[in-house]
């Protein structure tokens, strides 16, 4: 049996319309170690949605939009 575990990094910006569906599809996967979400200074409800997940995810809210690459490396 393979005991591999993965960490998923999700980078978002104004992703309120899709971030919940994305996280819900990941959250109960048996191979998942953790989910890290990096928000690129969203101005919609993304942060409020992320807060609802509590300890199930780690999230970082940036003060500016760094773009996908820099936010992913954050």
C-alpha cells in the first residue's frame, strides 16, 4: 500500500464563485496532507469563505496581488 500524502496549494484572486467548490472537492481526499490557500488581495467574499473552513485549511491573505507564480511561491 502506498502511504504517499500530498499538500495542495490553491492560489486565488476574487475566487468566491469557485473556491468553495474547489476546496470541497479536496477536503475529504484520503491522500491529502494539507491544503494551503494563498489569496491575492481579493475584494470579493473569498476571505469570508476561507474562514469558514477553520482548521481544515491554512490560508494566507496577501496585501497585494502578486500574481500566480509569486503567490504560489509565497
